[in-house]
C-alpha cells in the first residue's frame, strides 16, 4: 500500500509539484510509468527519477502488509507480558543499521500522531531516534517544548544529537532546549558546576514535568552498537560488564533487573537522571535487535514503559525472557 503525503510542505517549487503529481498518478491512480510520462509531458526515465526522489524525500511512504499479522500478535503478547499500554512491532531486518532505520521509521509515525498541544517532550539521541525524522510529519503544535535529555559530543559524524532535537522541535514549531554539554565530564564537581552555574538547570527543571519521554537503550556486549562504546574507555566498559551491566540507557548503566551499576562513571555522565525520566506521564522506549532484549527489559524495569517500539527479533527474545523469569519464580515458590 502506498500513500502520498501531500501535506509534507506548505509550498512547492515547480519541479517538486511535478514530482508529486507523477507520484500521485503512479501510486494512487495506478497509471504505468509510460502513462504518467505522457500525461505530464516528460520522458519515462524522468518519471523513474521522480518516483525515486519522492521515496527518498518521504513524500511517498510504502507499507507492505505481508507478515503484519505476526507482528500484531507479538505486540499483543508483549503488552500482556510487560504491562505495556501499547507495543509496536516491525518486521525483522538483516542488519543493525536496517533495524535502527525500520524501528526509527515506526517511531516517527507514532510521534507524528502522539504529540499534542501544550506538551513537554524529552528526547534522548542515537541512530534509531535520528532515523525517526524520515517519517516524522506532524502538524505544527502550540505551546510545545522539546528538551534534550543528555549531553552531546564534540565531534559528530553520522549522529548529531543537537541536530536531532532541533529538527524535531523545528517541525513541531516548538521551543527547543538543548543540552549543551559533553556527554561525559571529568568529575562530579564539573557536572555540578555545569548544571548549577552554566544554565543547564532549566533542562533539569523542565524534565521534572515531562508529558512524553522518548528514550532508547543499548547493550554493551560484544555486538553492541550502543553510543557508550564510542565515548567510554575500554577498561571502564570492562569494569561495568564485570559488575553485571547489560544495558546503557541514556548512558546510565543497568544490570539485568534494572538496577543502576555502582561505578564512578555515573557521577560524570551529563544526562537527566532515570528517576526523573520515570516521572514522565508517557514513556516511549525505542530499541530493536534480539541481542538488545535484556537491555530493553532492564530499562522497562528501571523507568517503566507505556509505548514500546521494537522489532520481531527483540520481541521474541523479550517474550522468552519473560517466560524464563516466570519459570524461575515458580521454582523458587
């Protein structure tokens, strides 16, 4: 099924208008590429380029219905097993990058509909959240604030946390509050000084009353693509793993039961505390990949979750973890 998003922009250049007309005729009217070319007066090769460009710009979005029933069944089972208000499960992908993209697209579609007027939205950052921008097409909202929940990086490559928060706020027409500090600092004293003396306290105050918190999580095992692996010293990661860490949630490190690992690094991380995130009226947790199931479970146990957006691989692994935990409880009784 294809749907043309005609409300993507308020005004179009002549070339953009022609591209959208070609996409509308092809996807919605069912014309062939040859018919479209004749109707708008261009060559068939030009139509092909136009259709490809429309897809790249997310002016056209395509859903494939095959296998959706299985995803819906997994979502319902997750909701029951973990006490969620809602689970969204997307088909499994064949790589970590593809998984981040597909889960991120589902997040963008969710947030398009979920953010109302008079709302404070706190957001983390990462590959999956950045991917959500490709499908995030909201109406402009009134009196919305978008707040960064953790610091950033000095040298940004594929992921720029400031850009993610800014673009999200910009598309909503919202006020934007950026966490202008490094993800890690050298000491507890520096952290306290940045918060109290350098203007960051405003972020912490806003975070106390979030309507929606959007967070992701990652593992720190051998297959990890979590943001922490790029910014934390190898010996610190090894110490965290040795202490039982399975999860990185906004650079807060948790064990399998969601308890914060007692390690000095916790005093150097520039992020909103997870106890504050837990107070949000609606928590959206976004992560995918079977190997991240323990991290997702740990995050749910630590901060809770209203809406979980994940993929088939993670969903199946999470259900297995829930069954294993239930069996262990029966044996202990």
